[in-house]
């Protein structure tokens, strides 16, 4: 309860603050509250994930504090919206990219998610992304759009390519998160409201996917194949949510992608819009594979259980002769 309260408090402090130091303090509270949640299982993989998470978040927080100090030194302003110093803008972009897991600072994210439980992975994918996204929104007018666009395209490409090769559901969803972050970042300087819409819809769909997988205890594709028999209705909704996250037209997930492509076309960035549309097809491939695995009725592997119709061995009923 204390940890969840700290998470809520840290998020609220960051999203409501105007001063750099209070925003930094909120992010630190968040980081310190989520570390015990990651390392709760006491498994070596969980401890490793918690250590990686702590080191990356501490580095990002230090960079963010340094960028705000440099900005205050040159302009005399501690207000978040008054970010005018170019080196400070670059440092802040790097710090927020590390915090969010944007390419090329994405390496920690899949590893940390793989070491966490499904509920903690859900927190890391949704709630923990909200405070850094808020800071990015507040400072979006003074950040370099070319740099953000480059990082966004790299994130969408990498999220698609790396997700193709995975069999662990948490890692697949981690690369999916990196890809969606790319979609949010690419539009943030042109239309920040679209970024928020994308984030809200992404959080909603990811939450339902993680909770569905948590109820059937699905950690790998092989267990996803056998979960159809446990909960058929839940798997049907999981299939639809996965297709929505992939951005297929009749479903909700298509809406933010459509609006982002429309906005990029208005900004005369047709090449960028075409590139990210083509790269999102990579993501569609592994979402379809997850969908196929979740709706398959007979898994393509031999079961270890004894078959009902197997021939029983004849029992020797001869009485021993004296």
C-alpha cells in the first residue's frame, strides 16, 4: 500500500509541478517506489532487473537535473516551460529518452520487463511512462524536432524488428511499447494533444493485455497456445485487443495512428509518414503471431499427459504357487 501510494504521489508531484526540482523529486519518488516491486520475488533475474532499472533511472535523473541547472545558470529561470538554452534542450531530450526507453537508450527496458512479474511489467509500461511524457509535453515547444523525429523513427523500426524474434510475451510487449513510444514522440512537437491521446489508448489496451495474460499466467508463446482451453472468452477479447494494439482499421488502436499520419501529412512530412506506416507492418506481423497463438485450439507440441485412449498394460493376476 505504501509503495502504491508513493507511486501515485510521485506521479502527481511531477505532472503538477512548474519547478524543475519538484519534477525531479517526483521522478525520484517513483523510481524508489517501483524498485521493491521489481525485486519482490527475490529471484536473481528480478534483482538484476531492479539494479538495471535503478542505474538507468538514476543516470537519467542526474542528466535531467544537470540540464535544468545549466538552463537556470544561463537564463535565471527554474520554470519547466522556460527551457531556452540549446545544450540544456539536448541534455533533457537524452534524459527523457533514457527514462522512457526510446532508441538508442532502449536496452534496459526489455531486460527489466523480463525480470519483473506481469503486474510490475504493466506498471513499468504504463504508469511509469506518464511523468516523463508530461515533462516532454511541457518542454516540447523548445526541443529539436529533427532529433525527436529521428529517435522516433529508430524506435518504431527497432520495436518492429526486435519483436519479430521473441518468444517471451513480456519482451514482445516491451518492444511493442518502444514502437508506440516512437509514434508518440514523432508528433509531440506538432500536436501534443495527439501524443496524449495515443498514450491513453496505448495504456488502456496494454493494461487489458497484461491483466488477461496475468489471469492465465502466460509468460511464453507456448503457454499462450494452451490458454485457450482455460478461458475461451478471455482469449477472444485478448485477440481483439492485440489486433487493436497493432492498429488494424476497424478497431480503436487505428485512430491515433490515422490522426498522426494525417497531422504529419499536413506538416508536409509525407516521407516520414510513409516510413513509419511501413515500419508498423513489422509490428503487425508479431501481433498477428500472438493473435494466432492465443486463438489456436490445438498447440503444435506433444503433451506430456497420458492420453485417455492409451492401452493399459495387462495386470498379472496369477497367484504365486507355493
